[in-house]
C-alpha cells in the first residue's frame, strides 16, 4: 500500500466515532443467536422444573385418593389443567369384557366401548400414543359424540397408561389445546411422566374396589342366608337396607356413613341364625317365653358380628345392628338403652325395620298402605322411634314410595311356606296387631 493510502486510512480512523469503533469490535451476529438460544434453554429448564413440580403435586394428590371414581375425576381435572386442554377423559381397561370405560369424562357422561375401536381403543390395543392435529382428517376419529353434543373436537392427544408389567391398564385422552395449535412433544413427555404414578394410583384404587366388592358380597350373602330360613320375611334384610339408605340420605348422610348404615341394615337380623326353626317359622302368635327367646336374636347379632374383622371405618356396624330393637324410652332390648345411648344409625335401622314390617305382607297381616303405615309409626315416635328420624321418613316419602314399588317383587307371596292365602290375610289383623295401633311392630315377630 502506498504512503498516500496508509495516510488516508489513518485519517478515516481518526474521524471514526466511539460508536463506530464499538460496532467494529462487537462479536459477529452468530454470538447473539447463541445468547438467545441459551436464554431459551434457561426458560425451558425453568418451565420444565415448574411442570415437574406440578406433576409431583398431582402425584401426591392421586396417591391420597382410593375411591376409583373420585380418582378418575381428580386425574381428568389435573390432566386437562396440566396440558392446557379443554377436556380430558381417563379410560380404564375392563379386562373381563375387553372394553374401555370411563364414568368421568369432563364435559360428557359415561363412556364404554370395545378395546381396538376408535382412537382410544387403538391406543389401548397397541400401547402407542396418538397425537392428532386435526381430528376430522383422521379416519379413526368417531364424530358421532360431537354431532350429538354440538361440541367440536379439533386436536387430540391420546396416551397409554401402563401398569407394573408394561400392560396397558388405561388411556389418557385430552382434547382441544387451549389457544389453538396441536399438542406438542413436550405434552407427550408430560403425560409419560404423569402416567407411571397415575397407573399406580389406579391399580391401588382398583384393589380397594375389589376388596370392597368382596366385603359387600360377603355381607349380602350373610343377609340372604338368614332371610332364606324364614319365608315369612323373605327379602326383609334387603328391603330394610334400601329404606334405611333413603332415610339416611334425607338426614344428610353420605359416603362412609351411608356404607356403614347399609352394612348394619343388611346384618341387623343376623342373630336369627341361632333361632330354632320351631320358633322362627311358627305361624301363630308367640307366647311370652317364645317371644323372650326370639328377642335374644338382637344380642346374638352383636355377638356374632364381633367375630368379623371389620375395616376401621366400619367397626360400629355390629353395635348399630345389635341396637335396632332399642327404644327411645329405654324399654327396648337387648340392653334397655336410653335414647342418648342408642347410635343414630340404629335409630334409622329401627325405623326402616318397622316400615318394612308394616308395608310388606306378613302371614298375619296384609301389606298396609303408606298412609296407615305413617299413622302407626307417628304414634310410635318419641317412645319407640326417634322423632328426628320420623321427620326424615316424612321428608323422604316420595323416594320411599318409589322404593316400595321397586321392592314389591321381593315380598313373600301367598302360598310361600307359612304365608297362607290372600283371603286369610285380608280377613283381619292378627291378635298381636290389635292391642294398640302404637305398637304393632313391637308385638310382631322381631
């Protein structure tokens, strides 16, 4: 370069501003891209960490729920929220029927269909996730539910829930990403993270449900065994149970309290298993000695049921069942307890017991109409029956009347052992019903 050229360059450098010199010294544009990428990675890491925290929180909540229906509802709500979806459904595989079912579909009702049918059925069959950006462009999509409900499905992410042995036990399905757009690979990873703990929670809830079904079937079998010994009161335990549940609901009972009441009502006469047939099936009036012998069934009920190992939240069942013949005035049996010592559940069973004794036919009486039944029971309130429970009986009359109609096929029929004929029943009340309209249930065979 000539001296003139070098001098010109030096002159330009002297004329350059500090801003110009900083621009020449700045790193190339690629450096900005690297910083932006690093910033995005940091944001992604924070987002992933936050999402993991949410998943852990959901997992803790799922592990605390043992009722399967409640678990599926919690899981559907959490999944829809976590993936910013409009709706979520959790399907469970029914191995015996080879079907998928869900009682909880946010925004829909119960669903049941064969494994292999539709998108969720395909995922259950193959164990592979299906992510669809446009549902109506996929031949596997069934648009019929949309047509019936008026809903418009756009995007779908359907993901398998796998149990311990890698077998599909359920399916997540989330619908319509909020804000538009398809579900992403990050959404799939989120469901994969949630799926393992969700599967454990579902399997635990299924085990609890199976144990509950076993327990319930045992109680029902014991009740049927007792009822089968006496055709005069066939179906009595089942009817008392249905009426007790209706009355309990009128008192605001729900959940475990209703389950406990149901078990006690089913087993309230179990002590009759120890009563000899000559007394249990005697068609005429019992004398005082025989009646005293029959009354022992209430105490026997408590004794026998104490031998069963009840779940912790059901341990009052033997006491409730054994107290159903106690009276508010303390003149009941087997222990003559006063009102303040009688479990409220036993008071409900007592009312349901009398209600069935009056509304169903017995060998010594026809089925009383509801008006006559209430007249008699109202006369028993205060001394025998709890007035608060009787108020619930009146509050629940529509439900009780409907239940009577549903249970009529379980009534003993004329011609059954010890039942006599319709004409004999209609000919008048038995001697035990005549002394006082306030005490027919006490006079009747307990």
